[in-house]
C-alpha cells in the first residue's frame, strides 16, 4: 500500500469513526497498519488507533499501540514524532493509573528539543502530568501543571486543550473541597463547547456536563446534578464511551446515596464497578468502594462497610493515592467510634493526621485543615493554596509555605 492509498484509507477510517461506526473504522486502520509501507502513514494510523482505544476504555490496547508508535517514530528519526509518541505512552499509563510512569514519560517529552509542533504538545504533556500528580494526591505540583497547561492553551489559542484543563481543574477543586471553583471550571468548559465546539467531538460536551454534575451534587443541588449527569450519560451511550459511562453510573449512585435511597444506589455502584474493573480504572474503583462503604454505614452494616474499606485500601496503597487513604481512615475512625473499639480508633486517627501532614492539606496561615469541608481557597503564583479568608485578612509578602521550605537547618 503506497503513500496516497494509505492517506485515503486513514481518511476513510476517520469518516467511519466520526459516524459512530467504530468497529468498521478499526478494521480499516488495522488493514493500513498491516499493509502500508509508508512509516509516516503508519505513525498517523497508530495515532488514530490510540485515540479510538482510549475513548472506548481499552487502555491496555492503547498502551500496546503507543509502544509500536514509539518504534515507528524512532525509525522516522523525527523529534516531533518522538515527542508525540512519548505523550501517547504517558497518556496510556495515566489511563491505567500508572502515575509514576506517566510523570516519567511526560518529563521525557518536556526534555526533548523538537520544533514548533513539539512545543504545541507541551500543554497536553503538562495536563497529563497534572492528572498523574492529582492521582498521587500531590496537589501543589498538580495545580502547577494545570496552570502551565492553561498558559499553553491561551498562548496557542487552543480551546480544546483549555476545555480539558478546565475539567481537570474542576476535579482538582472537588478533591480539596472548594466547590465553588469545582463548579466554575466545568461551567467554563461548557461555555467553551457552546462558543467554539461546533466541529468538536461531543465527548467535550459530555465531559463538561459530567464534572458539573459532580460539583452540583457536592453543593447539594441534586436535581441539577441529575440533569447534567443524564445528558453526559446519553452522549456516552451514543458514542460507546465506556469510561464516561462508568463515571456517570458512579455519579448517579452518589446522587441516590445523597438522597439516602440506598436500594437504588447499590445497583448503580455495581454497574460502575463492573465497567471500572473491565477497563482498569483503579482510581475510579476506589471512589465506587467509598460510596458503597457509605451506603453500608447508612444501613448500619458496619462489618460490610469494613470489607469494602479493606478492598479500597489495597487499591489506594497500590496506586499511591494518599487522599483515598485519608478518606478511608476517616471512615474507619467513624466506624470504630460507633463500635467503641478504642485501639483501632486511635490507630486510624494517627494515620489520618499522618496523611494530612504528608499531603500538606492545611492552611499555612491559620493552620486549619483544607479538604475537610467546603471552603473557598486561593492559590498563590507558587501553586501553594490557602483559605481565601486568611489571604484577605492577613495579606502576604510571599508564600509562607515557600519561606518555611527555604529555611536551612543549622549545624552545631
């Protein structure tokens, strides 16, 4: 298959894919991969296969194609191709919750000296790295990466990237419980979709609606949350987007739990867990198990709650997800307080505070915790964040956290 024929077949596959004929598109692209003698064409078709498998939640296949793409990039001896292939390798590992590997591959991308094309990819690299740091609950570095990605998006007038970063920032602020910002950023993403997204994939609309649904639920606006989640789920079902279906089912279950309708919540959690297991989203599984634990606690089935916690703890320790561990210790504390088991209670109180210290989840001005309840937060240029009221009350001549880190211990 020559260069022109390769190009035609790739375009045919794209047309089928955009018409929701995914399996036909995959067959066309696989045929190109088998028969094409054009390395640049092979590289491009591998990119199509990586994107398609990512959207279907076939993350192991996505990783397999990313590895082949790196070999093709080396054959082409082009730094732009190499940067793009390392980014796809980073994104594959991010989806599989291999966060340390993601960070390592992202750093490789940023260290490459490519041309303008490579520089335009830096925003996507920063976004992927931010998502990985967020998965590890390293909040300051995650925020730093998201802000870099946002700067790249603005400098390159890349509205799609801006939309994706806004959704990640929504997730970031949901985790540290500034729910106003958690809603603001996906609303901004939805605005971008409305203003610029006529030719975009509907996944951008679905993604922003999902993150809005999560924020609305946290704010107690359950009807708004349900509306957004239903719209997101409708698009996810139309496009066979299994990862988003799993997240929407989790959100539906959380809404029903918030209404204390445990009997409706449980089957939604089960369906979400089934898809999360199938696609390998271990971070999502932790969230599902947290929800299931809270349902058992509502029903005062404390031993069943502890069984769910044990499964979630194993996953959180395996991933290095510190925020997940903190939430689990918090739930254990409540359970053992109810069961009046003092030694276990004390153990989890100690572990809870160790997690808070490790993640620096406290305000460097007032010393009170961050992420315990809904609070307005403000980040300084260094990406350390504080209670907004503390910054307004005390002002700052620089970051108190950075000042503490720069103090060197004396030697006697």
